[in-house]
C-alpha cells in the first residue's frame, strides 16, 4: 500500500499539468523549471552549466529582487545558521573557496549605482558581541582571517598569523585606536641608504603648529548628488555632530611641510594632502643633534672666554 501511495504522489508531482506545469525531468536525469535543456542537475530560470549541480537564475530587472532567499526560524539557543557553505579538501594542490560572492558590473566603469561584494549586518545580540563580518583563521599554518587587496596586487605569503592583512592603502575616517604602532624599519628591507641632509633645525623652524576643525564631507562636496542610488539624506544630525568635526585638532599644514620635507607628504585620490608624522621623528632627532652641536660649540666658546677673563 505504501509503495502505491508513493508512486501516485511522484506521478502527480511530475506530470500534473495544473500543479507543476513548468517542472520537467529530462532524459539526462536533470530537472528544470523554466529551462529548455538543463545542463545542471537542477535548474530554475536557465539551463545552468555542467559545473554547477544546482543553478538558479532570476531574469527580473525590478528592484528588490532576489535569486535565492533563505530564512531560518528563531533558534532556542546555541549556534544557528542561515546558510552553510564548505568545500571538501584533501591533500591535493589547488585553490579552495568556501563562498564566492561578486557584485562586479563588468569592465565598463559606470557612474550610477552602488556595489557590495559582501554585505554583512548584525545587531541587538549581547552588547559588545555583534559582528557584521566575522573572520577566523584556524589551523596551524600562517595566513590572515581577513585579507584585502586592490587592483594590481594579488595574494602574497603573509609570513605570520594575522587577524587582518591589507595590500593597498587603508583609509579610516575617524579615530584609530591601537595599543601600539610598529612601522617596518628593518635595515635589511632598505636600499640606497643615505644620511639625512643637514639644516633640519632651520627647516623645522619654518613650520607652525595650528589648531583647527575638520570640514565635513558635505562642506567638501564629497557626496555626488548626480549619482543614482546615492542617499538623499547626505549626512544626519548625528554625523554632523560627530566630535571628528566639532572638536579642535592640533597639527601642521601639509602644504607647509611639503615645502621643506616633501618626502613625508602624500596625496590621496582626491588630491588632498596627508602627512606621515612618524617620519618626522628621525628629522626631529637630527634637528636635536644639530641643536646639541651648536650648544656644545657655544659652551666651549664660553669656557674659553671665561678662561681668558680669569687670567
């Protein structure tokens, strides 16, 4: 009896024109919905390809469309996953990718829209334990939990175990809080080594410390209103009242520094100048040495004059 019921259910599922008229099982054993000759084992909206077991395609160009949406009911506790993706891997060589996500619009550079390769959201769990994107390096070999690179640079042997490794410039709009900053300075990594030119004290005397406030992105016209999909609310009151823009800062003018120490001044993609303040430290050291030499020379002259007077 059980066999007969199962056969009837299967027969209705695959042949019932009024129930699943678009679902077909082809002679290859592949299953397709709105597909004429599926190459993947299971296809929806397209024929897929031979290297994908399941292939889903959404031809709609309307906004807020999804190709696949997965929703997990509220868990009672413990770990709970909406989607799990993994690759079985043995001892053979090759490239292993657990999940590939792309929002690349092609080789043509457009002036509309926004693209997010990975968009992570989280919130309202235990305070302090909400991570929009979480990366963890496991195993005993070197690597990075999060690795980021820019065009023209690819993968590299990072030579250690890092939470993050970046190949390219990194820009942070607000404060960067760290326990220490270490700048690469090993002599074995340097070439064309020369002593710093003299006259650093006089050059430093040309610089003036200033107190200032930073302009907001709105004041700098960094929001392009002509670009489609750009938020109509450019900056909220909360952003405008950010201490980054309301409090005083103390520093130097990059333009002034560029006149005497152009090596420590950098220009970003928008043409704004920045200063490598750490590189000013060795300049200060040389200036102190120059000043100390002058002090010692004066002390010798004073001692010599005192000796003449005492005779």
